[in-house]
């Protein structure tokens, strides 16, 4: 599928086509925009990646005089970080390089204009294909990695608006794209009176702004349609300047400049030809627009090229005219708008299909040619889903027959006719249909369910309770018995030691002496000038070690750049280093979930009552330990809500225990549970050789792969199969929503109360190991989880259940090796806020500490500093966890671990085996009867 583009391959720096020759001249090594003429020569001399001498001034230059030297530390750190990343094992999947190189592009783009809007992971409208019939109806959105754009607002912004950071501007753009009936949008504000063709970013409802990208960054799947859409949008606006794009691989280090322009006239068919110009040779040559982020000289050239786009930005900004849009003949270029003139005969069919099948196809590989656009990779948080999927809650509906008492699900009539208990009894009737028809719940759908407590529905409360898991607050208890039984007091102490921080003059002196880029020197000054006094949480344990302060100071320039960008995950890459110069941060990895213990327990009904009473007692004790003051009112309210929830759990369980088919209902919704889920980020400590030892006696490759997949917490993407319901459209069932939702919002919001009083800031080169066979071995390394992160995506609710499933599964996995009372940490990110949670297993119960926890707003430099001070501690804790594992391995039979069925995937395999055995037995019975 193509978009009618004409490709111009350039072989020498003087060979750029005339329409883009001016903008391409910025690639020239002699070019240095708006700065001293010898800066680039000075920076580029020699192959050394080290710059000469520290900055002589802490004052940031004016916006129009930035050169690459003002970003020297960031350029060095990006090159070093990517080089280090290339040396790490991949564990079955190429590591994403986007968090590292995108930080550099973000910082450079921030200099293009005082009011530049930088949008990351932006969903854009695909252009129509040259052959419309070849374009799938549901392929309408693409994903841009980064856009540096100018925005036109329906209401003129004040000076204070334009002086805000780009990340805040991005929040404005997200807010403006929301539906018109949103409570957050003032109905008195007029929308922009522009045709759809004047917008290229995805949106819905009233449009309060229009975004015109100036610098476009995307991977090889998206860059061509992205440039085409931008060119068409500019034509609608009457803008004739060429488009500048950078093609950057999400797993590589090469950036390639691409320039685009349109013919001045339309063809007889009414089309406008698109032209793209780029270097013919992919060899590294900055003068031809091919850059390598790991090569300092090349990265300097890239920096100077981006910085040189300031004039280009101002030219486009000056050419924007809403009146010009109204005076032009409409150009129907968007793929999401039906062509009423040419497709009127099949309009009804196309509209119906378009309405109900709007989703984005994804691919995980970038193996295709740069100029053969395909369906898009799963990088865009704002991907559209089908109409049915948008309805919540979502649950596959089985044969409608007799309804389970008090539930909104139905169990087949045959199952109700049988006087059976547990999973084995209902497996033949229910599980066979679920497995055969792939009716398992998709994890995304499960995460969207309303949590209505311990009733018959598939809810997060049921999921946790049936795995002996409970949410608690960061509140020590006075009862010695409860403290010993649950481990709560010891875990609160560990949490406090991990997250403690005290500002000191020593830290201030070291940070002021550290080398930083002049671009962020003002932020450092603000950090040091505004924090002269000690923190109110000061104690002997709060003081950072000298080594940690020196480590953070060596990267403080990176920290301040990330503060300016407000991206939590970038901090993980730079500050979690269990071994010097090594990172073990994995992004978007599939995790095995813990199996449902209730369906295997014939005595669960009685045990459930005891567990519910014990949890009620615990929540009552935590409530009594919170003294109500003005400062603790939020924490007290959460404790009240937790006590109320625990009481309702006890009521629910006692009612359920009276039902004859209680075991059937549990088996039913347990059978639908997802077996895996994708974790946004996970910090791990690798343990080499453990997996190889576990499976050394397994000769079959297929059996070894199956065991590996069902036992390891972190799945290898090469072995991963999508969950059974992936690609299926879940069917919806109404779920009652009542008072419980209000309680849930209090209990499951880690940002409701900060124990220290902190407040949120007001508003195609591929990295491969040198020896591929080595990575094949590393795929079977055992990865110990230290921290698991969940990032709120666009259009997702602020409170998500995913982090709890990750933590429960992680501590369950550790317990298989005898590692109990060892916490695993969680990071819940909502915009710029990041809350640190924790979970552990003690006496066969799992506790998730998610209330009264510390959170950090990384727009505040001090809070960002507090957050990164935790990461070296996590790294050291991970190494201690590995030492504990090594001790356990010395006393347990590693070979026996492979038979431990801890995961839901293993439980599902058991169900499938049970089905096969039942079918064989039934077939044999039929055969025996026929022979009689």
C-alpha cells in the first residue's frame, strides 16, 4: 500500500532537489545556526566523545543562541547509554532505545520556539492510499514518536500560558481533544471553526485547538504516512514550506532525515503528488542526513541540524492563517472520512464497518522496507478500539440459560443440573466451551471491569481474594500478634528506609559542583536556592550515602532534562544500575499471572470465611492506629473505607457460602481470567544459569519451551503467544455500580494522601549482542523482579488494577523458591505523578501496600531528586535478593521447581489436559458400548 509518493534518492550533499535545498543546507558541516561560527568546529574536532572543559557559566543562553555545546552532557549521556544498552542481553526481544534518544530530541526541539508544543506518542490520521480499495477500513491511525508543533488555540493564551513547559502544553492538547460533553471543558468556549481536513491529529468532540507539526519523528512504519498527512494538512492551511522528518528505529540508534513537499498544482484527477527526498546510501554521513546517536560527532551534527530549524519553525508559524483555510478548495485526504462522491453505492456497508471495526492493526517488527508502510506497531497509547471494547464492563457471554443467583453471568443449564463442586466438576461442561471458543477475558478488558466486591462477577477483588491477597495501608499496628503474623510493621520499616530522603547542605554543594548543560542550569539553580532547610521527615536513616549522592550528581544534568520533559520511565533507565554502567530495565514485557488457588481448594468455602474475618480484624486494627488530625485526614478516610470494604467482604463471603453452586461460580469466572498481562516496565536482577539447571533433564525442545513459558515470571517474547482472547471482541454484560465505586476510589488511589505532605505541582540499525547464541542462552536466565511499573495510558481510568496483578504474581513467583517476606515494589504512574507501592508474602498470604504511600511529581526538581534517590537502593536490594536466592538454591532441588504449578498459564494447561482426558474417556466409553 502506497500513498502516491515519489521518492528522490540523493547521492551527494549538493544533490538535494530544489524545493528542499534550502532546508537541507542545515545538514552542511559548515552550518551553525544563530551561534558562534566556531562552536560546531570546536565540538566536532576529534573522535573523542569528551568535551573540553566545564561550562564557564551557569546562565542559560537566550533561546535563539543555543548550540550543541549547550547540550553536551545530554549528548554524551545518550551516546553512552545507548552503547551500554547494546551490550546487555535482550532476553528474547530487542530492547527499546526510544527512552534514551527521544530525551535528546525532546530537549533540542524545546528550543525551536518559546511556545513550541511537543507531543509524544501522538496518534495521527493516516492519509488515503493511492488505491483506496487496498487500504483496510480500520487502518486510519498512525503513531508519531515525537512531534514539535505550533498550536492554534480557540482562545488566545496569556503570557503565563506560553511560558509553561511543553509537557503541560501536551496536557492541554490532550484535554482539548476530549469529547465535548466532558465536564472539564467549559461550554462557553468556542471551538475552532475549521474543516476536518485542517487537522491531522486524532481527536473527538469539539476542537479547541489545531496542531501543525514542524519536526516529525517516527519509526519506519509510520514516517511516510506521517509526512504525507502533514503535507496535506499544510496544503489545506495554504502553507508551502517543506516538511522535515526524522526516521528513528525504536530498537536502533540511527536517525535518517527525510524532506517532503507537494507539487504546486493538482493533477487532472484532483490529486497532488507527494515528493520525498532522502539519502540513497544508509551509510553514516551527517552531511546526507544520516546520524548515529552513539557517535558523539554524529549526534553533535544532529543537534545542530535540529537547532537550525528555528527559522523554519518561525516561517511556518508566520504562514498560518485561519482565513487561508476557509478560502481554499477542500482536499479530501483523510482516511477516516468516507468519500461520499465515489463510494455512495456501498456507503451504508462501509460506514457500518468503519463504525464497529475502528482499531489499529499492530506489528512488532520493523523488518519491512522504509517506504512500504504497513499496519502500525503497538507504540501509540491512544490506539482506537472497537465499539464493543469501549463498553465497560466487558465479559464473554456463554450460552444463556439459568442465571446464577445474585450474578450477572450465566452458567449453562447442564452444569446446574449436576451436584458437583470445584473446577474438576464443571470442567467438562464449562471449561471445554471456554477453551474451544477462546472466551478467555482479555487483560485490558479485565482491567476495565467495575470492581463490585466479592460477588459472582469477574472482579479484581475476587481475583485478589482467591489468591490470598489483600490491600493494606502503610500503617504500623499496635498488636504484636498481627504484626508478626502479617509482617506489616517490618515492611513499613523497610518501605520507609527505601523511600526516605533528607535535603542537606552537603547534597546542595555536590549538585552545584556537578557539570550540567547550560540549557538546564536555571533548573539546578532553582533546586538549590529553593531548598535550604532540612526536610520535615529528617532522621538518621534518611541521609543519602556519599556514593549515592556522587552517583546522582554525575547524572544530575540528565535528571534536570527529564524534569523538563516530565517522563518517569526515562529516570529508570539512568538511575537503576545494580552493576556499574549496566541497566536491567525491560519495557512492555509479558508477565505470567498467579494461578487461582480457590478453584483447587475443596475447603475454600470455610477457609474464605476465616480469611474475610481475619482481613476485617486487620483493617480494624489499622484504623485504630490512625490518629485523626488535619494532616492525617486523608489517610484516616482511607482507613475508614478499608474497614468498610473488609466488612462487606465478610458479608459477601457468608452469603456466597450458602449457595449450592458457589464452587461452580468461582470455577466459571476463574476460567475466564487472563493468564498473562503486559507490564509497562520491570526492573529485574538476572540470575544466570538457574533456568538452564532447572530444565537440563528435559530433552524435548518443545516441552522445555512450554515449561519455560509457564514457569518464568517474565516471558520471552519469542515464546509468547497472545492470550487466548486476543483479537476477539469481548461481549458485554451489565454490571451493577453503586456505593462501592466511591469506596474503591478512596482505597485504590495512591495519590490521595502523601504521608510527608508533598503536593503535586499545579498544573534501521538494530542492536544485537555480539554473539546471537549468547542471547538465546540469556533468554532462559531467571529474572528476579525488583520493581514493576504501570503507566496510565490515554483514555484509561486514573485508577487501574494492573499493578496489583503484577505484584501478586511477582511475590508468588519468588515464593516458589522459598523467598517469602521479601518485598517487591511497584510504581504507579499517572501523568507526572509516580506512587511507590509494595507487596510481600507472609504466612501464605500476600499483602499489597497501596494506601498512605509516597508519591512524587517529577515536574518538581526536588521531588524528582527524591525519587531517583530510591533507585540505587532498589538496585542494591535486588542484589541482596539474588544472594538470598543463591542460598535457597543450595538447599532445594532446582529440578523439582519445574513441576511447581504457580502460574495461571500452567493452570490453564491443566484444564486443557483435563479436557483431553475427558474427551478420550468419553470416546472410549462410546467405543465400548458400540462393541457390546
